[in-house]
């Protein structure tokens, strides 16, 4: 069945043509990634398909009997509404039932309303649906349902919009950069969810591992022509290389970058969950890999990096908290020359705060940061991208330097430097206001690199950058000889450029891991598999009494063992109470007073189940 037909679509802004007379089709079951350079109208195309913008000519047609879901780059919600209202504002009966039920749980004193809400959940079959919705909201860290959307940050609103569109279960899902503002655990969960989901997808994303594992077709807009490649990202790279090799036009650097990209992708382990064994196998090679060198091709451009002395960057017993939130606790580290550190952790654990402390933008509660006298920082921050929108691109660069020094006493012009980062001469005199979001980020990154830093700190540098730009940036950073520290949710980018990680585990704890992100996940998978295997072996063995030597491992005390056994009994009893109370509320035989009392009891029971289950899971780890 055909879900989408796009025919002869054209769109331009003033004198700039984004795309012209493009035609393509998407059928049921296809999971298509749309790839193009920044500024060629990827977001605009998705908005036209979703009916939010109009083309100058051409048509788009979506099958009338399908449910369309759209996740934009910058989602908006109605001012004043709560998270609950934003999520369940669909007209579907099941969504309305869940919305009414959740509102009643926030205000259980209204007995009549509570009873009707339970009946509506029964008649619409919404219980399983509601449980799945709560799982999605929890995984994406969407806050309390009664919280107002107005107080949410941009990243929180993006996660809320993603949760909303997933809960709605559309037949055809259109997504613009779905991995932006997600931490790595969220991205891997979403990757596995979409790869298994029975839905049709059209998405724009720069996350190459995500492309590799979710999409079964790549659609590229290149110089006004649509090219389609059946298969994942690696297959697309191979076909693109063949296509470019057959062309007579000069392809040079772009072709070399794509060839290197393909070689890199072929070396990488596949998706967590779908082929986790390759990650587990990678664990056995970790020690050798951690101590081995990596051969790197040189980039033609070499910035004249400032000389680095003996002392680089030292952190002594750093601690930082905001109220009850402990960001960092007694952290110490001394950087060595040429180190490349990746920083990973859940959203909100303090990664950006850590970088701000290094740069002096945030003061620690205790401890100190000491930088060597020869260290010149280059800091790419999420808050630092501020331009005079009326200036031209080349003026922004020339405000920093007319000529940029490179190695061996040579210099290149501002214009030549811009060309290296994919700003051709005809675009260099474009006002900044007319650049796309990705182009502005690319320009900002250039202004950071132009200052010849010998210690680069990058906070999410890959957001909104197209794949070709990422290849150029990676190629540059691979040949960069200074220290590098970065926060990024792009696993491909991290794997290629860092050799060890600071893992922010929460509660102020930071783990120093020797290896890149895929190595770290391989170790996690290996340890998890070992734990499962151990539990399987214990379950399979007959109950025999043997004398064993004590091992140095935390064991449950006698009191904790009794508590563990009691918790199992308590949880079973509470689950039965929950079932009984739910049946009472659904019976329709209770008075208003009784409904209010029963609903209050149910709320208490549910909370007790959650608390006792959390404690039981903790103790179970030591059984």
C-alpha cells in the first residue's frame, strides 16, 4: 500500500532554491532516512509533507486511511496546558479514557468521576495501553503529569513531543532529528523500539548508528537529484561510492570521506539488542585495543596549534551540588598531552556544569581547577552560538582573523578556511540570518577552531550537522594533536575520536573508563550476560549443601534475608489488594463515599507496591 506520494515538489526562499521538481514515494513498512546537506531544505520538506508549510509547486498526498504522526525539530505546545493534557489530547477514545483516568488519580476525592473513569478504561480496553504509555514517559524522563509545559526546557519539550507521538502509535511517523536532546540510553532504547515497531517511517537524522540499525532505505538529495538506496547506511555508502566513481565531475575529498566512512562502519559492532553478541565478543579484545595505537589519515588542513607545556589541566577534589542534586563529589584528575575524553551520562547529571567549571563559568563548592599557562581553550558550548544576524558569513570569520596561520609558517585566507568547512565562495556573502540551523552551528564551530586552541572542549557539537559536515569535522579532529574533551550523544562520533570516558553515573559519582563508547557498552553487555548466566546456573542446580570458602562480596545479612522474603510476600499481597480494589471500583455498586475511599486506598496500595518492589530489586542483586 502506498502511504505517501510526492510529485514535482519545488520550494525556495527569495533567491535560494531549496529543492526543485523532486518526486518520490513511500510504501507501507518502509523505514526511510532522508539525507542532504545543511541548508537544502530537509526540515522544510518534512513540514510540507506534514501539512505545516506549502510548496510553490507540486503535490503531496498521504493515504486517507492512515494515522500520521509528526515530530518536529522545535515542537510547540499550548501555553498553560499540563504534560497530561499535552500527551493525551488525541481524539482517540482510548487516549481520552487514559487522560480522564490520570486526571482522576491526581484528584481521587471525586468518587463519581473516579468510578466512571474506571468503567471507561474497561470499556475501551485502555489498561495495557496506559501501562505502555507510562513506560515511554518514564524512559524519556518526562516529568510529573500535572507540570505545566511552559516551564519545560527546549530539550524537555522535544522529549515530551517524542513521547506523545510514540504513545499515539501512528501508522506513518515523520521525525526531524529524533535523537536530539536524548541521552545515550534513551537513544539506544528508541533505536531498538523503532527497529521492532510495525510502522512506516520517514526521518531526518545525522546519527549514523541510528541510520544503520533502524532504516531499511536511504533517500539522498544531492545537487537537486533524489537517489534511493535499499538497505541500511553501510549499503548506502557503498552505492554512493560506486555512483560517484562513475561520474565525470570532480568528487575528490567528498568521495574519500565517504570511502573512509564506509570502512569505519564495516569495522563497527552492530545494534545493541539485535546483535549484542558482537559487542560482548568485543569485550575480549578490549585490553589489547585500549593499549594499541590507531593509524589516522592526515587532513590537508593543519591549524598552527599553540605550544603545550608540561602542566595541562588538573582538577583537585572538585565537588558541586545544587540543593539536593549532587553533581560532582571529590573528583580529581590530571590531563596528559594528547588525551581524548568523552563524557557520557543521563540528561541532568551535570555534564555541562562540569565543563563550565573547567572554563570558570561555574564555581565548584570545593576543590580547584588549575590550567597550565600555555593552555588555550577552545570551548564550543550550547549557549555560546550568538551572531549578529545581519552580518555576512565571511565578515564573521574576518572579525576574528583575515588570515589563519597553519603549519610551516604558512597562512590561508578566511575565504579558503570557509571552503574547507563547506561554505563555497557564493555562500560566504550570505547574511547569517539566512543560514539553516546546521549551517550556523558549523560557522560557530569554525570560530572556535580559528583561535588555534590546544585544548578543545565540545558540548554536543554534532547537533543539526549533516553527515558530510560530520565527516569533515571528524577528519579534522582525528588529526588534531591537542587535548580533546567532548559531550556528545552521537555514538559514532564518540567511538571515532575518544580513547577513554568520564561516565557520570549520578549522585556525584564519575567513573573513568579506558576505551570508547562501544567498548563500554560491550563490557556492560558482558557483565549483564555473566549475571544472567550465573542466575541460570543457580536455578538449574539441585539444592545441595556444600562447604564453600567465603568470598569478598557483599552478602545479605540475616535480617536482610528475612526482609527480602517478607517483601516477596508483601508485594504478592498488595498486588491482590490492587486487583480487588480495581474490581470494586469497576463494579458500579459503590456509593459516592465508598468510591472516594476505595480510590484513596488504591492510590496508597500502588505507591506501596512501587516502594517495596524497588527495595526488593535492590536486595535481589545480592542473592
